[in-house]
C-alpha cells in the first residue's frame, strides 16, 4: 500500500470469517439503503456460506486482525468437452472495501490475488457486473465489455 497507509494482509476467507463477512455484507447494503431490520439475516448468511462452499472462493483483506474488505468468486463448472480440460469460469461478486480503506489500493490487492488464483487454476474467464463507480477500477485491471454474454432478467 502507499506510504503511510495502514498495513493490510490479503488471505483466503475461511469458515472462521463467515460472521465478519456477514457484517461486511450488511454494512455494504446499509451504506446504500440505511438500516435494515432483518433478524434472520445472519442465519441465512451462515446457511448460504455452508451451502456454497464448494462453488466459491473468498479473499479477505485484514487490518489489525479485522476483515476490512472482501471479494467473492463464484465458480461455474461447465460440462466436460472431449479432448479438452474441464472448462470453468468465475463470476466475481461481492467485492467490498469499507469506507476507511477505499482508494488506498485494498481493492486492487484483493483483485490481484483473485486473478492470480484464477490463472493458476486455469479458469477460462472472469465475468462481473460492476456498479457505475467501479467500472474504471476494473478497466484499469484489464476488464472490458462482455459482448458475447446474453441475459434475461426474471
């Protein structure tokens, strides 16, 4: 990180991180929508965490022992093709950095770790649906429009 910036470590998320990531997710949503009364949220988060463990990878940015940012990559494993390695791609979701650490390189550290892992695992592609503010961030990292994808909103 830049001179004078707090020391941040990036590591894979584990089951131990689920409560902290649940809090980060709530903080993210409430930043945009205000407080939300949802007493069952943490229970639903824990169930999601357990249910999706084999289908996702999580990276966590930690400062002073506390998670301050996260990035989730949902894995999509396609049907095998004869004569080709197993095709797999990732959908980058839930990239969030707490306000205090934004614009200090934390998001880029997370993204670099995720991309290094994706290359090592030979993923075919990473797709995402960024908000307007995040588009320049992802463009600087080499992402561009995904013209070959189609979508139907249900």
